[in-house]
C-alpha cells in the first residue's frame, strides 16, 4: 500500500492507496502548531480508520508548500511508521518538465497536480486548482509545464472581506439562486461565487485564445466543484487529482531506482 500526503497552506490531506484504489481520504488543519508525536498519532488514527496497519504501508510520498512544519511532520512519520518519506522536490522525477524562468520557484503542489492531470487525462491541458490560492497551469502535449496564473482563492477572498470590513459577517460559500440579492450575506455569496465563475471563465478563455490550441480543462480543490457545476468552461472536476499525481510520481520514482 502507498500513503500519499499533500501539505497545503490551509489543509493537510492524506490518502491511502491499495493498488490503484484510494481506500482512505483524510484531512487536518495546517495552521496549527503540532509536535512530531501529534502528527504521528493522527497518521496512525487515519490508518486505524482505514483498517490498515502501518507495516502494510510500503512507502509514503509527500508534497509540501509549508516548510516550517516539515521537520515535525517527517519525524512523526519516521517515529510511528518507521518509514523514510519521499518528498517531491529537486531530484525527484515527476515526468513533468517545468519550463518556468525559475523552475525551483514553482510549488510542488502545482507540479503534482500537473502530473495528475497529464497522466490521467492527457495534454494539452489546463489545470485549475481552487485552493488557498487559485492556480491555472498549462501543460502541453509533451508534459511540459509551460505557463501559470496565480490569483486569490475563493475562501481567501471571503476571509479578506469579513476580516477587513467590520460590518460584513462570516458566510457560507455557496451560490445564491439569483444574482439579484436583497441582503448582505447573499450579496456577499453572489459576489464571491459569480465573481469567481466570471474570473475563471475569462482566464481560461484567454489561455485558449493566446495559445490557440484545443485543451482539456481539469479542476480540483475543495471549492472547485461549486465553480465546475456552474460553467461550461471546465471539462472535468477531480477532487483526488493531487493524490493521483503523487501516485504517478511515486511510480516513476520507484521504476527509476
């Protein structure tokens, strides 16, 4: 079995693969200081929930954009699972060639999503990840990571509204039935959701116009499903894209040893 872990700015997500089947999917908050023992206990609880023993896990592969927790997190894996985790970064073959001006500056999460999209759906493709930030990353037919756009995530935008404006309340992020709203909470919901639909469609359209190629658009990320359901510009919503990308990268890493 394989454990795949994505450490993002907002959440840490943990998946367990038995062959090609994802049998466990767990989430915990990133923005909380924890010890290696706390991380180890949580990982072991996830395994117990999936009825898996730690010695059934052959390997652990991790993608992280949060360096400050890595020391504790990796030590938790080592102490409780007796495994040396594989960390996606320089020197790990991903099958994706990053053509950015500074490839090392491209977050491993974006590379992992690009690998997931390319190997699951083929290229050219545009990968849209609705996370803490929303990213739009173009991968060509050869698996080259060519271009990317980064903008505020939906939840990040919502938090900015209610934290910076004293009279604006915290709201649930969902699409109102109409944009013709008459109260503050639904006005905020309309602005967020309709606004992000419009922004997403415009950026996707600009990629299509400027590259002048037919591309598949694949979305992922917790709130991506809301946008996907309300636009024809996104072809596929895959909530497990990052896990799939990590699994593909692990298979490439394993075959190259």
